[in-house]
C-alpha cells in the first residue's frame, strides 16, 4: 500500500497477516472507520508464547501436517 492508502485504512493494512486459529475468531461489529473488519484478532492480547499457543497453531507445523 502507498502512504495515502495507509492514511485512509490504517497501519494494520501495510502487511499480510496469516493466522491458523485453534478456536473461532471473535466477531465484532463493523464501524464507519473499519467497515470491512468483521473479526478481532487474538494476536493483540497474546503476551507470551504459551498464551499464543492457546489460540494459534504454528503455521509451519500446521501446513506440514495437512499438506503432506
């Protein structure tokens, strides 16, 4: 994205984010600022590796297991 798009949509859209969740994501109501955001990310509340592993699979291990 260019700077104009980042200013319009926000910093969270300047990268690709890939998550493999162990549980269903938390739905949220879209608002005027983020009309296309439908789910909240657990990654913003995970402050330790063990807590992160509660919500997410390791994507490399997950893909290796299910793509073989």
